[in-house]
C-alpha cells in the first residue's frame, strides 16, 4: 500500500479558509481526510503541505509514526513553527483516518476504545457568528446577557464569550469594570447551573491579565482562557496561582517541549492544544500523556472546520482527562452541506455520542467545497487609543 497523492481543498467560511487535506492511496476508494486551517496563512500552509508531501509520496500510509518523524525532522528545520506544524497536523489526521478505515473502526478504537459514553459541547456566543462573538462591544453588557440566554435556549449548558477588551500593557479600572459588567450580565441571565468561559485571546499583558482574573474570580467561571501573552509562562503561572478559576491556554503552542515547559511551571489547569496545529493526533497523544502526569485537563481549541471537530471528538473519546469540546455551529449557514458526520448530537443537551463509522467518520462533499473557493480572510486590526498596535 502506497501514498499516491496529497491534495488540499480550500473552503472559504467568512472568517477562515478551511484547509481540508486529502491523502490518496493506491487502494481504490481508500483516502483519508485531515484539516490544516490557519487563519491569515492559507497560502503558506498549502505551500508547506506541498513541500512536506514530497517526503511521503510512495510511502506506506500505515507507518504513521515513521512518517510523522520524517515530516518533523527532515528538511533541516524541525516542524515546530506554526505553518509547518499545521501542515504536519493536517496530513497526520488524514493518515489516522486511513488507519481507522483499514481496520474498519473509529479512530478512538485504535487507541484503546471509548473512555466515556458522551462528550459535552460548548458554543461561542452567537454560535460562532463573527459579529456576535468577536465584535460585540464590552460596553454593551445587556447584549452579552441576551446572547448568553440564546445559547442556553439552543440547548448548551456551557458557552464562551470574549468579555475582555484589548488593553494597553497597563490600564486603570475602566476595562476591568466593563468586563465585570459583561460577566455579571451573563451570570444573571443564565444562573449558576450554566458554565461560562471567558476568552482573553491573549490580549492582556501579564499584569492586566492578573487584574482581569482577580476581578472575574467571584463569578465562578468554568475557565479563563489565555489571560496573557502565551510567551509569558511565568505570567500564566502567576495568574493561575492567584485565582481559583482554572486557567486555560495552549492553542498557540505547537509541540511537546512547549507544553512540557508550560506544565512544569503550572501555567494552566486546562490544556487547549489544537489538533490542527500541534502536529495532529500523533503529537497530541504525547502531549495528553504529559498533561495527565500533571493532572491537567484537556479542552482542545477547535473553532475551525468540520474535520477539526470530528478529530477533537475522536480524541476526546480516547482521553480520560478530556472535559469538553469547543464547537461552532453558526459561522456559515451551509456548514452541514460540506460534511457527513458519523457522530450524533442530541440537540436538547448538546452532547455527542461516539462516532460509529471507520476513521474520523466523516465524508467531505467536494462539489460543495468548490462552491466556496479561497478568498482573502477579513483583516482584523486592533489599535489602542493612542494609535499604537494592539493584539487582536
């Protein structure tokens, strides 16, 4: 059995271009699907996949670890840069999809079988709609409460918001009070039995992140995401030690050694590795084992396309420390036209039962994908009041 081609299909989904990776073999009908979506770097990732593919054409697709090592270690540069690691991830997911299809079982069966009966989903405010989630201003606390109510009416028992505004490295109380008002409005709207997450998007400095974390600690957040720049592991550790709210981070880390340093510093209680960025299932399973040694929970980052979601769920059904799955259901109205999925979602509880189809359990409708060709992503620019550049 040999790999004969590795192809990419681009599907423009407003904020992102989903990059689907198709690994083709010499066995009739045997293909694997992966995803390598990386915002504002679509052409770079497609080029990286073309470069890495030269190592794999003609190789046995079942030698997944061997192929992963080739992709990671050859071409001189190790694969820990975000573009290369994303390219590797997309191919690696597709190879595991092939492995499941060869054996006639879902991917999670390849790793010891299901460790749970269901997985809970959480949504973004507005279901991932660009305007609702990313552009609702923090001076409109009432709107945050309305969107929270809608999430619960849609069946979700957990949701995430961006209730922390961009801030300069040091600011006063105004942004802190605005964030407090938004979180208070959401908590008042949904009560104490619904889990609320707040995503800072790594906008604050460590000093401001600490201020926000302390201010929001009384509201019983399920987790507080990326409270400061991910490069500042010391800052993350300081914040994590200062509050009772679990700190979540990891979506911008791409390899095992980075997570090793984060975990050793106790920079988080929840690891948000991204399966489409950190080298795919092969590296993610090593990261998960390390997280388990530190008793750190797993809640993978997953705002991308439908293959990424299928991968996150397969991973979740195999990992004891996995706690919840991020989901997007309202970013584009035609999402369900793109993919056929093997898992089932209970709309009343927004919980998922295991996929029963081989591999990732998904099939991509290539004709539907071609209706949404590549477009340049919307520019996201942030400037502070004085005109200096901020973090989006």
